[in-house]
């Protein structure tokens, strides 16, 4: 079989450091969420993220990431954009849009990473439901992060919630272990078979991030080499937390 790498086991001190990073990410989310409104640009939301990082003495794990180097501290992905949208002063949010915000922080060398999708003004009920089911699928994935479970249990739980609601799980993008790098092995798929894959243990820290759609689960990358959109133009929602497996169960680190 292909090697199924087990996620690293972190000490309680290391998890405490990741909790500090996670709180900065949660503060970025809170401040950006407050600012999301018709007429706001995604470039302005990025500047809010930069200010929260600066005020906390934290650095960005998004800025400069990858090739070409990502130019911002948040990904802002409206409507049919699934993930990795590049913020811009030319992207103006309008009433009825949705926007997914994904961002992270590094504190003392340890990383946090989380995402949410929010409505801009008023959205149709079926679009709000897409957001709500995406959050429910994330919660189900988190609930499966129990010592002794396997990675496949997480994806199976996410997929079960999506399919029960008549929605699809985007192909080709996954969650990941996280620690002293944002993306550590192994990947944590948003689909899976219960009881398969590497075993989960107390001390594992994972970023779980379902991306759900009502239409096609296939995507296309735009010419900026970052923006990922659905191939049928229908809208997508994304939700993510960084979570530690503790002796008491899963602890979300990216909450205030
Ligand atoms: Mg993320
Ligand atoms: Mg992530």
C-alpha cells in the first residue's frame, strides 16, 4: 500500500502554542466577519487581517506562500470561487454574494489555519443552507477526531452530512495536519471509508476543511494560478478549523 503517514503527536506545551496562534486566527475571523458588507472590497478585508496579525505580534503563513508567492494574508473567495481567491481592491462584494475567508497565523513558530463562509447582505435560503450544511459537515468531521478513530472516519463523517443534504464534496482539495508548518502530512480528505487510514491519537493537530457545492464537484484554476472555481459556475462554501485531539476529546484551537 501507499504509505499512510500518521499525524505528528504534539506535547501539551506545543498545543498551547498552537492555541495562541489559533486565537489570533479567530480574532482575524471576528474582525473580518464584522466588516463583510455590500460595497466592501476583499482588499479591505485583507488589510483588516494584516492589522490583527500586527497587533498580536503574529506573522502570516499565507503571505508569500507557494508559487507564484501568495500576495495577501487572507484568501477571499466569492460565490463560485471555492478557495485561494486573491484579495483585491477591485473585487467589490455586493448584496446577495457569499464570500469564503481563509487565513492563518504563526505565533512562536506554531501555526493556525481556519476558514468560514459568510453571506453578504441577504442571500437566498438555499445559499444560506449551503453555508449551514458546510459548517455542520465540519462539526461532524471534528466530532470524529477521537483517539483510536482513523483518518477515514473524518472524511466519512463530512461526506455523510453533505450527501444527506443533497450536496457534493469538492474533489481534489483536503485538510491536513498542521504544526510548525501550515501544511504537514498527512492530508485529511473530505471523503472516506470508516475504519480506514492512519489511526488518530491524543496530541494530533489537524486542520479539517470541507468544501461543499450544490452542483459539480469538479474545479478549475484561473490564470492567476491561485483562484479555484467550480467548473459549472455554481457556488461553493468552505469551512475550516484547526483542532487538537486531547484526552477529553477534540478541542478547536481556532476559537476565541
Ligand atoms: Mg485554511
Ligand atoms: Mg488548511
